[in-house]
C-alpha cells in the first residue's frame, strides 16, 4: 500500500503578519519619546479603565509577546528543541513600569467645527484622520501615568504638532493588498470576466484608502475586514459594467442590430421559462389519495 503524501496548504496571508504591518504603518504617522514605547501591551478606551485587572492583562500580553519573539529567535538559530513555554517569562516578573497602554482618544486631534452638520460621534467634531487616533501611556518610577506617544503627531510629544500626512503604509502591507486582490480574482465566480483587471485595480485602490482604518481594539481579524472590502469593490465594478452593457444593448436593439450574447441568452431563457410556466398551468395534476379523502369528507359530511 502506497501512502500518498498530503500537501500542506500554504497560507499566503495571515492575521499576525497583517497586524504587524498595520502597526508599523500607523507608527509612521506617530511620535514617541522612545522607540521602545511603540509596541503597546493593551488597548483601552480611556484612562479610567486602568486598574489592577487591566494591568495584569497587559503583563500577560507582554509576557506572551516576549515569549514568541524569543521562541522565533531560538528556532532561527537552529535550536529545534526549545519550547515556547520554556522561553515565555512569568507575567508576575514583569514590572508595572515596563507595560505600555494604548488609549483610544481624540484629545490631541484639533476640533473642526462645521465639518459635519449633525455630529453623531466624537470623530465628527474633530479633524478627519485616516485611522482611529490613540495615545501611548506608561507608569513612571513614581507610579504615575505619563504620555509617551501620540498618533498623527510630528515632532516632540510635548512640543510637536498635529499632522496626518507625514506617514505612509509599509511596502509589505502594499504587497499584501496586491496579493489579496490577485488571489481573490482567481476565484471561480470572478476570473471569467474580461474586466477582472479593473476589479483588481478598484480593490487595491479601496484597500489603500481604508487599510489603516482597521481598529485593533475591536477585532484581531484584519483578513476578514480586507476581504469584505475587496468583495465590495469587485461587486461595484460588476454592477457598473452590467449597467453599461444594458445601455449598450438597448441602443443596439433600438437601431435594429443584434445585442450582446448575454442579452440574447437572457431573452431566450425568459421565453423558455414563460413557455414552461404556461404548460404547467394548463396541465391537470392528479390528486393524491390524501387529498381526495380530505375533499370527500369535511367534518364528517360527504361533499356532494
């Protein structure tokens, strides 16, 4: 008996790599007092959420991240015996002053009165930004929280200024957008269209516009977020092409010319459905035994 080797499915994109590139792209729009404070350990909505429980969660997240980094270094160096649990530090050994807390806030974003007539959210009252703004905070040696980083900021954290145009997405994230669009275009329900290149171009454009709007505080699955955006882009181009094709076919029919093959097939299909519906309508269907008994008896009386 010959054993057929199973081919391992290769994942061309994963959420871990996407999250890493999204984080690096957002950091290019941000300013920090030290490069060590770029990576956050926990995301909170405001400073009031900082308590014993959230601090412990931040320590666990930092210990897990440090363990993954040490495990990857060990494997890359050729050590195949090292286990992840062996290199992951105990979270209780991590000092409170080492954790970095990301606070989602608009406090450092300038107000923009009149930008929208009706303000439904806090973002409507401030300048429009390309991703949800945040600040990084940490404990100092005295146990007080201090701000060590701001998004959409240029220059020093204290004396700098608001800026939303000085950063850029990373090259790897751009390649991921292109790869995602190309792989999605190879699906059986899209690859047959002649204008599939326009679909891919629209998808890449859409991803470049909304790519950084993914909020890590609400989800850790950017792949699903990007896939939904690509699907909407493909569907938008499909609807536009169908609309243009219908207009072109109407003009051809008015001029007495032959419309497209799609219009001819759709007309033939509609005529066939109407013909079959007429046949079934005039056909006398035989009654079943149960139906005949119900028709024969009604509340114990025989129908005439």
